[in-house]
């Protein structure tokens, strides 16, 4: 598989939110405003890309070499948790407003299934280091695009008339479903 194919596939065709349904919790929880969606998208991009590279190295240098593959999930979660702590401390110092706006969803990146899913799928697919980097970058960019699109739609939904029974979370779920169907149109790209 070429690097370009991996990148386009993970951003549009196999988008982790719309095709694999990973990362739904922050997708629905942080997509109320474009500001917080942008901040979360950048934070998740950093964590996914760096954790994928580190976990790839740990898997092939330690776990695979010494027959400790059964520890993969535990080790990967520890790496992800450490990176999230770093991002949290960085945002708290540099952007307190964004830090407070992200609230509980920032530490929840540790348990965000998209971060762990990308790291594990990189190993399962047998990607090289370069392919791992581009798969992680594509997955995180796809997540950020999904988050920003949803935030834009939800901001518009706040100013239009929506039936009372659909206000809030129900209309967000309907919108997510429609966006998922729209992303099916990208299936012919690769």
C-alpha cells in the first residue's frame, strides 16, 4: 500500500469516526463549539501520532523480541496515558481557556478508543514505521475533520428551529448518522 493511499484512506474512506465508529465519546462531547473542537483535534493529533510511533517501537523492540505480545494493550495504554498527561500540563500552562473548555474530555483522551485503536491496528496491519506515521496522521486528521464538521453543524443547529424532542443530543446523533452516510461516498477513492 502506498503512503498516499494510506493517508487518503484513513482520512476519508476508513475514517475512524464514521467508518470504524471509534472516538465517538469526544466526537459528540466536544463538538459543541469549533474552538474546543479545534483544540481537541490538535491534542488528539499529537497524541495519536506520537503514541503510534512510540508503541510501534516498543512493540518491535521489546514486546515482539521477548515474546511479550500479550502485554501490548497494557503497555500501549501506559504510553498513551503519559502522553496525555504531557498534553494536559502543556495546555494548562499555555492555554488555560482551552484547558478549561476541554474539561473532562482532555484526560479522557487516555481512554479514547481511537488512540488505542490506531496503535493496535498499526501493528495488526504490519505497517512499517513510515506507514505507521502516515496512518496515525491520517487517522488523527480524519478525526479532527469529523470533529470540526460536527462542531460547525451543531453551531448552526443552535440558531435554527429544531423540534423540541430533537433538541440537543438527539439531533446530534441524527447529524452524525447523516455525516457517516455522506462519508460513504468516498469509498470509490481507494
